[in-house]
C-alpha cells in the first residue's frame, strides 16, 4: 500500500538549455516532472552519498546537453 503523499513545492534554478533538455526528456519518457525527479533522486542519492564531491564537480563543470 502506498503512503499518503503531501505536496511540498520545491524549486531549483536551471539554464535555458537545461530546461529545454528536461522538457524533451519528459516528453520522451512520458512522465511528470514530479515522477522523474523522485525516481532520479531515489536512484542517485546513494551514489552522491558515497561520493559527495560529485556535487561540486557538476556545479563547476555545468551542464552539457550533448555530453
């Protein structure tokens, strides 16, 4: 049985290129932003917890939609 969900709005800043890439990904996958973000967090948090320096690496290197 699924737990009751509570709506907790969160915001984050992205570049226009990232927003375009994300929008296309959502269309290709066919899911909501909420479902995609939840899934990605569940999959990635253990990796980031194991190697927190990866956050700084992405912060410094930015986002390449072609990479």
